[in-house]
């Protein structure tokens, strides 16, 4: 889902944080009904918090959603329809938080309808008349890749934190009048595609890089790191830096796990790790855009492995300038392009081959 493909986009002039959280809830209905129901309570509680500020009502910071709801109802602020809708979202959310049973899509859809009633009431009563609430729409079943449940929880928690923080910056009146000033600049990125949520950050001497969720346990193939290949091979032998999740949050002193390396190797690896992550983003994008296709990858570049290309023989006549590589491939039983590994950089493992010859082979493959 991106920022132009979710129902509650019309909420952005009021609160981008609120809009994005609603968008994530929409996406989670068919990914995890339990998750959607649990986190819906945060959205409606934030709406009621804003209502109390508009009504200039004092509140205890420790007030619960049920107490907030009762307080507003006793003041005659809630209509019967809105009171019932709020109770439905609250009760289903509580059940989802504590009950181990399987929750159904139909229950998440009931909460989704109730949220619409609540949002429409809030916008029409407390917001600008220029904002038009569209007619209710059922969420569509996602056709593209869904979020992994762990990533979905991470995204929702992050958006909830942003939403809570935004409420501390000023009253709702101030927020509406100064929309840009009070909205987090990073908020639009929260509506990114599945897999791109930042799962962790890695630092080196004050510089940081973000690791997207889809790379959380990525294998750090040493051949993908030209200048750090030997460093990673040695670290791997010590069961260090084999996969992304093994890396420390700070790469300073990583070299101390192995002998005869220094802090320059830490710095070099950090810089190459940045390149690796960007290359992987490119690969993921093209793979998602062309499902069912077979690829040959060389660093950030790639080519489609067609049936005709698969049949091309790996001979010295077909591929010139790389005789040693062709000989060793044939000795290992690899006689056609279709038998090549998806990750071409690993061909650098062969004796007297190296990066230059692998690149030469790839360019010839592209030419064919």
C-alpha cells in the first residue's frame, strides 16, 4: 500500500499520523484480524483524546479508554450510534488482546465499519467543513505481497508512537492550522511497501544505515563485498557477520573478532554494507515487479533468464576471454547458461577467475 491507495487519505489535513495509522489498520484486516482489532483501540482512543481537548475537558493521564468513553457519554457528547460503535471497537480489541481463539475477517470488518462511523462523526463535528468524508467502502483484499505479521506489528507500534507524540505538540486547533509544522517529516514513509519497514539501525562512528525488514536475516555472501571479502570470510569462521542479524548495532571494533585486521576494515565493511542494502532493494523491486521470472544477478545489475538463453552452451567459443572460468564450470558439470547460479559473484571462487572475469562473463550474457 502506498500513500495514494488507502481509504482514510482524507484525514491527512487533520492529522497525517492518524490517517497513516488508519491506513495500516485497513491493510491488516486480511493479514491479521487479531492485529487489526487490537490496534484499532489506539486509533479511537486518540480520536476521543482530541475530542476532549476540543471540549476543554480535563483528564487524568492514566485514564483508560472505557473511562474516557464513559466520561464523554455522561457529558452528552456522544450520540447513541457513536457510543455503541466505540464500545464495539473497544470490546473486540480487548478480546483480541487476551483471547487465544482464532479471530475472523468478519469481526475485523465489523470493527472497520464502526471506525468509519466514529471517524465520520469526528470529522463532521470537530473538523473543517471543507473536508468531505467519502461514502463507506469495504477494504479490498490485497493483491500484492502482504506484510509479515512481525513487520506489521512493528509498523503499527511505530505509527502509534508517532501519533501519541504528535498529540503532545499542541492542541488539535493548532494542528489543523499548522498542519505541516506539527506533522513528522518522516510520516509519509510509514506507508511504504511490505518488507521495507526499518527493523534496526547499524552505526559506525556516528554514521547510520537502516536495515529493511526483508533483509533482517539476509546472508552476507562475502563475494558481494569486493574490498571486505577476506574480512567477512575470516569473521564467518568465527561465527560472526554471516547473516545480517548477527551484526552488532555498532560496527566499531568488529575487527577485534579476528587477527590481522583493523578499524579500517570496519569502516570499509560499513560502506560496502550500505551498497549491499541498496543493491538488495533494487533486486527486490524488480523481482516483485516481474513475478515468476528467473534472473541472473550481478551486484545491482540483472538479466532475465529466458528459455532460449538457458540453452546457450558454456563453451570457450560462445564466451571469449574467460577460458579458465569456462573450463572449471564444465568440470563442475555446468555446461549451459541455465545451470549457472542465480548469484553470479560466487563464480569468483574459482581459481584464477576473480571479479574482472565474472563481470566479463555477465556482459557477454547480457549481449546475448
